[in-house]
C-alpha cells in the first residue's frame, strides 16, 4: 500500500513538472512571436532622408531607398552591385540615398567615407563611391589619392576637404541618426521606411518594390 502511494505521488509530481515545462516553453514562444524582427521595423521616410545626403535616381519617385553603409564592410560590398542593378532597371521608380555608418572595427571606413564626401564637393560622390567599393581591399591613403587622380579631381582641394571639419561633422550626423534608429549593422537598407539589416539580392529588392508599387495603386 505504501509503495503504491509513493508511485502515485511520483506520477503526480512528474505530471506537474511536465505541465509546468510545457507552459513555460509555450509562454516563451508567445513572447518570441510578439517581438518584431528588425525586418519588420518601420520608420518615417522623412526621418531617414537627410537634405545633405547624396542621392541618385528619380526625385519624387514612389520608392525611396536609404542605405546606411560602410565602405570597408564586406557585406556592403555585396549589396553595392545589387542596388546599382536595381536602380538601372527601375530609374523612374526609385530614389536612392546613401548615408554613412562606418563601423568602429573598420579602421579605414571613416577615411573612405570622408574621401567620398570630398569627391562629392567636386560633383563626383558616386564615382568615388563606386571606386571605393570596387577596390575595397585597397583603402589606404595612397590608394584613395590614386582614386582622386583617376577621377581628375582638383587634388589640392580634395586633400583639404578630405580632412575638413564639415565633412567629419556630416559623417558624425549620419552616425548619430543611425544610433537614434538603433541601427547597428551594415548594410541597413530602408525601403519606404521599412528596415532591412541584411544583404538583399536584386531579386529580393525587385519583389519588395513590386509589392510596394502594387500596394500604392
């Protein structure tokens, strides 16, 4: 009789423990499901578009893409041709903005960003942007000076602007905005306010903008 009682108590205890574990894991799944992933986060387009940010494409286009990027980031190097291809395929639909998010572990990211801005003061931001990504393994000062020569920039002005306070301040403003938006990785691509902190292929980008165009009709 005593043995039977012990068995019954043991079975009851085991049942309570199992029920408790099931409830715990169910609760954890509910909590996980209620937390938005970064790709589901949205912000106002006006909040991420800066008046002094470089852009290309159609002004006033229905699709506004803002990329926060780092010239030394390998993943950004992968995103670069995808966005370039997307814009070429949809020139009337897209306005693409570039904003700086040089990560602290990339020691050449800030000098490269400053070089792109210095080239931009001579009307060649995007040309320098492309050269920096296409030569990502060669971003030391001498390499960057070679890119400035290749673009036929006024080298004296380029050198002065490259280290100037206004350019450094502009990069810091982009970093501050990224921090406010809690953006911590590159590339971060924001499409009509929807945040994607990952590399998006041309096909994925096409699907995203197609759905947005359809929704706007």
